[in-house]
């Protein structure tokens, strides 16, 4: 007799278990993305402590970035992490943490007493022992404290694995006394990103000859490979940039003071000096005008350029102190999406005094009128523009200029407008007329405006044992006027608008904007739901509540510090 084993039939309506996928069977790129996301969520370190295998794959992510703070002593082994993790480091950031009141620099005249932080020696050994090092950064929160000696620059440019070099607030070599190799033997790796920026406000001299020599050598070896290049305008070797070809450069930023009239750069226009960058996508020319200098035209009238469209792929243009007769605007590609035409720095910095008296006396800001700005925009044939920033002094053509935006740039999604007016009362600001004029921008999602409110002088702050916030009554009047303007704009602007920022010009808070989130309702009208202040990287949220049984006038608001975490400063406001 034969026997058979009947297996139960698998029911189709019962959910089958999902097959397990082992973490280490994933593609290496996918696994790296998962670990990066866990690192940002601060959960990778606990996961790496569970087993050796996970620890091994997590080490390149956990120790990919290393920040080293240097305080009055040269780079040594005590400042660096242990050598066991050097093979996993990809980005090293060296930060000059010295107090400017306690440090002596070569600029002070006593070179023998100056402490050089970035000397070779141990730094050479450490950087050469990091095979995965692709990015190196030097940063100083104060201008011209220490310099990068030329011997250290030789070490940096000899690292074969280095691709990105960032130097912010630190000057290159003051002279040739640190030279360790003949210039003919100096090597330079092909960098893909080179960022060299100085603080805008700094004591003279703003540049020196040795600095320009170093920049020339760096750019000579990286012209073919550079994709990102940031330079101070004072020391940018424009003659070299004109002779060289930059086949891969995508982003260029020149920031600093305009060169003297006798300089070669004032004779050779920027359109000629930067003509060898056919794949340029972002161009930032942020120039400050000292007294006695003239506004440089990027493409002067009557100048015959070699190419009618020097940057056919240009997507973003930021230009300081635009001129009406500049030929650049009529040669912009029609596909460009971002355009910013403003003074550097913004005009309200001069009005509110946030630059300090010395810089207000040294720099000028030739502000265009709305008529002149309209003439410039009429030359731009860029219908695909999605982001526009401009500033002007209001005249009879203010509304015509704002109305022209919807005809010339129908795809605008983000608009920033700084409007300056003669001193007038808060009630005279034409908020409703401006809102109705901009209502034709059907795709507008973010609006950021300085409506031209009169600035309020005076300081405020915490005082007393209870940390009561001392306020100036004029500030409250201004804030009420800005809130009222926000309510008016919210009800007349297009339904697509999501966020609204209005500048509140006060000497106490010269960088703050009132930020409003617009929430659509079932009714045709909309109103402002949330308001909080934004100042640089610190976001101050105002939490409003009304205590039962009492009402405190707005002029006597009590703000108390609740918490400061992750860059957010919450303040309780009783109203």
C-alpha cells in the first residue's frame, strides 16, 4: 500500500511574510545614503556600537568630517584626532580661535612676536596620512589674524587627493620669507573647487602682492578642472583669467572693493576678462564702491565683445550697482532663471548704521530710481525668470515697474524688492496698491519686501534682575504698521502665495525681517496666522498667549527666554 503526504494548500488571502534583505547586500551607494541619513538624525553612532560589521561600515561616515580649533599654538598632535581614524577623514577644517586682542600678527609690525598657527611639520605628516582627504578648509572669525605661509601652501597643493580648498578670513602669505621650494618646482593639484574669501569690513591693506602671486599659481594649475571659484575682487588675477580657458567652471563669485581707476581691470571690462567660461551657470559680482571710484560696467556701451553671448548657459546673475547703459542685459540667455540687481551692501545698512561709521564714510551706494530699474528690466529678454531681487528709490514709475513684472516675467515664483522713499508716515505706505499690482503674478509663492517704512533709532534689550525686555514705544508703533501692511497684502496678493517677509527697519535690529505664513481658508479672504522674527542664523519665534483675567498693553510686553536649541530662540510674549 502506497502512502502520500498531502501538503496544505497555500491560501491566497493570507499575507505572506516579506522576504528579508540583509543590510550588507545593498548596493554600496544605497548603503552610504542610508548611513548618511542616520548620521544627520544622530542615530548612526548608537547603531555602530551594536556589532563590528556595522562599526566598520559606519566609520567612513562617522569620521568623514573633522573640525580642529587652534588657540595661540601651532598645529600639533594634541589638536588633531588620533591617527587611527585618519584613513576615514575626508574633510578637515582648521579654525583660528585666537582672541584678536591677545594675538600679535605680522600686520602689527612685530613679526618676531607673531605666532604662526598653520606651519608645516606635523601638519604635513597628518594631511599626507589621510588618503581619503578631498576637502580642506581654513577659517578665521576675525580678519587678518594669521596667514597661510607659502611653505604650508606648498604642502597643501602637493596633496594628490585634494579636490576642494576653502580659505575664509585668512590671508595668504605676507611675503617670500617662508618659501621652501623654488617657484619652478612648486606643484598644484587640479582642484574642482577653490573658495578664497575675506571679511568685507577689515582694516587696510585689503591686499598685498604675495597674495596675488599665490592665487595666480593656484589658478594656473586648476583652470581646466575648476567648477567653483570664489575670489576677492581686489586680488583676483583678471589678466590671467582672461588668458586662460575654463571649460568646466560653473560658479564664479567676485566680492570686494572696486579696483582703482588706474588698474588694468578698470580698462579691460569684465565681459572680456571672463569670456573664457563657456559653461558658466552662476555669476556673482558683489562689488563695494569706495569714494572716488566709478561704477564698473560689465559690458560697457560701444565695446565690441568677441562673442554675442559669452555665457550661453548662465542660469543665475547677481550684479551690484547695475547701470542702465550696460549692454549685458540685452545679451542674457532667455533661459536664465535668477536675477539680482542690488547695491552692495544694501542701502538700509547705510541708513541704519549697521556697517559702522568708518565704512559709511568710505563706501558709497548709488541707488537707482524705479524709472532706471524699469529701463534695465526692459532690456532683459528672460521670460523664464523665476527669482528676481531688486532695489530702487521710489519715483513716479514705481507702480509701472511692479506692473511690468507680470508681463516680462510671468513665471516668477520668488520676488524680493527693496523700496526706499523720502521720509513719510507709516500710514502713507501704499501697501494695498503694491499688493494689487503684484496680484497678477499668478505663480508667485514667496514675497520679500522692504516697503519703505521709516527707520526707528534706538536700542533695546533685557535689563533688571527679572530680565524684562526693555522696548521703545516707536518700535511698537512700527511693528503694528508692518503687521497691518501684512494683513492688507495677504488679502490682495495671488492665491499661490505661501510666505511673506516684510523688513522692519530699526537700529536695534538692523537685520531682522517679520516672517508671515499665509494659510488658505474656505472663505475668499486670508489672514496672517503665524509671525516670528528671523535674524541671521538665529530664528526667534514669538509665542503669543493671553493670560486669563488680565490684559497687558502691547507697549508693556514682557518677553522671557524659554529655550535656545538648534538655532531657535523661543520667546514668550504676553499680550
